[in-house]
């Protein structure tokens, strides 16, 4: 199958494209590929849930500008016609066999794999931040529960000092710097069949 359309230079044999992660990146990649690839090329997006969160909107929750449900949409409805969807966590990838194993037991063979599983917050990478968050003294608006907690804390704030801290970049991270053992998105990738644990 050939990539078609303006600006395309690559030609590759591909008929099964699996996209891991139905966030902004995965959704855009799948929809653009759908426009460019032939109709008999199969595109499948995999995500754990059907709740697409528009992350930049989180900034407005602490100030009452919006609510989490208003910035959340069905992932499936963001995908163009002709893009398939599997709702399950991706467990592990067998790169030699070109197969993705999902947590629900489904096995998806692929010719091309797009990994768009995003990044995770790692408050433990900043000394004391996780503890202060647990005590209700520090807040992050980078995920819905934190944005709501900050909104509630600001509503009760009656004076004092507020410190705004941008933690060390990257603010989200694919790999914890202190450990090479785990990947926040929970997928293990290997040439040999894995045990399923990650
Ligand atoms: C407060 C805030 C403000 C922002 N403002 C801006 C801005 O102004 N401009 C801008 O460009 N960007 C902004 N961003 C960043 C932008 O939102 C992100 O860069 C973007 O959403 C990342 O998209 P992504 O597809 O890489 O990851 P995500 O959208 O996080 O998607 C990753 C997906 O992978 C899925 N996933 C992960 N692991 C697995 C697994 N094992 N199995 C199945 N599914 C899995 C997750 O469920 C998730 O749906 C902002 C972010 C925040 C939080």
C-alpha cells in the first residue's frame, strides 16, 4: 500500500496499523493516516477508556472556568469513519512477531505500530512534592482530580502565601529518572514473548 496525498514521499507495504493511545497524538495520527492510506488498510486505535480529556482545559478548572466533564469527549467520536477502536489497556508488544497483546486478551497483529501513550506525572521525582500533595498542601492542575482539589482549596483560601512552582522539566516524563524498571504507561516492549507483567 502506498501513502497517497500531497507531500507524501514514502511508500511502504502496510495494511494493518495499530495506534496505542487515543489521546491527542494517537487520534491525530490515526485520522491523518485514514485520509492518506488506502481504504483496505486497517487502522486500529487502542486505549484504556473512552474518555478523551482535552488537557489544556484543565488550566481553567481551578478558576471555575470549566469542569472536567465539559472538557471530556468520547474518544471513539473523535476518530474518523474507518478507524477501528479497541477499548483495553495495551499490556505488551512482541516486536519480532509484530503483535500487541491487550489486557483483555486480544492480540492485534500489526505491520506498523504507532506508540502514542503520552506521558505521566511523576511527583515523586521532586523531593517532598508527593507528600505535600497527600497532605493537601500542594496541588497540580495537570490531571482532573488535582485541578478540582486546587479549585476547592482556592475557594477556601482566606489569605497567606501561595507559591507557584514549575517543577524540573520535563513536567511529565516517559521514564522515571531514578529507576529504569518501569514505564508509567505500563507497556513492556520486547522481542520475546513477555510474561504480561509490566
Ligand atoms: C494544563 C495543561 C495545559 C496544556 N496546554 C497546552 C497548550 O497550550 N498547547 C499545547 O500544545 N499543549 C498543551 N498541553 C499539552 C498537551 O495537552 C499534551 O501534550 C497532549 O495532550 C499529549 O498528547 P498525547 O497523545 O501525547 O498524550 P495523551 O493525550 O496523554 O494520550 C495518551 C493516551 O494513551 C493512553 N494510554 C497510556 N498507556 C496506555 C496503555 N498501556 N494502554 C492503552 N492506552 C494507554 C492514555 O489513556 C491516553 O489516552 C497542556 C497540558 C496540560 C496538562
